[in-house]
């Protein structure tokens, strides 16, 4: 069996081929990195109108039990008990040392006792095994590999989806509900990972192509590949698991303290809670920051960061060209003394220092549809 044959395919694979996508291996799947329009146009179209992404490779599951929210709080520092019906929350799955095993989304659907989870594609087998093992006897994890996941992102997303599911545009950021979209039963959340307003739509795999074709029939919608998805999330200052966060980073140094629920900061009860809260209160040796290199050359992952004396003080974890800014952007970890916005640093590119500054994130303002 060749490597290509071993790769899994989402229910939209045939549609990707029909649309002329360039397919690449990603997280064990054969996924579209770009379509004929190209990454630059796909990126800008998403910022101007609406882009459709196939994210069916991500892991979906339902957590059943007497109190799945309380059980999940043993593994993650978010306030899941306080999650009301129809709400969604970002979570960090932590290891025993407080390192981030993965980031994920948890939802509480109206009238349903189970929690709906979406985890990263590359980590889903590990995540689901960890949750099942650590919470055995309290909850039962129902994996749903039969479901597909589509993301519709961009300022036109609300108007586009409203045509296919009247009333859905009333949903606000981080809200979720079951709905019928283009005649298809779906779980719709107003979220995404581009910094734009938009939705993630979970449907049965057998319905994915019907829904995708209905969305692509709208003149405002263009198919978008992994290439533009990465540049969009980087401009939005959002972490990519395995690059900007992993099991060697904790929520404090990753600048994700906002993901620790207010109640949880005092009650604790999550992995390495004392260690993490000590770092939240007293600071960490390094911090994740945004970086704006001078000139037009992007700083790639792994690029060393130096102070003005040439001493290495950190490393780039994500970097590329930001089409919305027409300039390079990056994020990485630096010693905390250099983490303030405006700090002057150098990026060591082919052995030579390239001037850069620590910059606030997001690089492009978020445009989420927040409720009153």
C-alpha cells in the first residue's frame, strides 16, 4: 500500500477533485490545500465575502453521562458546568504537568444532556483515548466519524446561510443549535477559526456534498483550502496545535489564560492547577507573542529570535505572509522581558539578523457577531 492509498478521505473528496483542488496529505487525510483560484484570492475572498472549508477531518464526539460537564472539568480548566443550553466554549485538554494536549470546542445543545465535542484532526485518536481512559466509569464517549464538518466563514456568511436555513442568522458568536440547512439535519455553531464571522456546520457524511453544493451555488461563496485557512488563522492570532501550542506549553505562557474559567481559577480541580495558577499570578519565563518582521520576507516556523545583542531569546512557531496586510506576520515565544508590544527584536534568517517588533494580536480585527 502506498502512502497516498493509506490516507483517509472526507465525504467531500470527490467534490474537491471536481473543483480542481490540489490535494496534499494532512493529519492522515488527503485534503485540499488550494483550488485553481490560488491561496491569495481564496484568503481575500474569505475576508470580503464567504469561504467554504472542509474540516470533516476533525474529530466529533458526544460525551454522555450523569454530568459530562463536571467530568470534563477534571481534564480541562474551562467552566463547562456554567455552560448554558445553546452555548459553546473553547477548551484546553491538559496533561498531568499542565501542558496542552489539545485545544477543542465543547457545546451544550438545548434539551440534550450530552456534550458535543470537536477536537483537532491530528489529535483526535489520542484525545478520545485520553478522555475515555481518564473519565472511565463517569462518562461514555460516543465518537462520530460518520459526521462531516463544513465551515462557512466571512462577512457574507450570515446572509448566505440565512437563505438555506431561515432564522439561523439570529445565532450569535459561540452559540449553537440543531437546524435544518438546505433540507439537511445539522448542528450549527456560530464560530470558526479565521477571525471572521461565520459558522461550523456538522452533518451526516451522506449529506455533506448536498450541503456543500448548496452553499457553493451562492455567488458569494468560494471553496477554500488549507493554505488560506492557515494564513487567515495566523492573521487572526489563533494558535495552530502542534505548532504554537503543544504538550510543552501551558496556558499561562501560551497567553490563553482567558480559557481558564473565573470559577476554576479559585476552585481549581484541573490538571497541574496549582502550578498553572502560580504562573498566572507570578508570570512565566517565556510568552507567546505576535511579531511583525520588517520588509516583505516572511519568517517561517523554527526561525530563531534574538535580542539586539544577538542573544537567542526565542523561536517563531508560525509565520507567513498576511494577504490582508500585504506584509509578513508571525507568532512565537520570547523571554517574557521582551514580550511587551513594540519590543525590538531580530529574526535570524540564513544567519543574518532581520529587524522585527513584537506586535499585538490579532493582526486583523476580529469580526465576530457578538450578542447584546
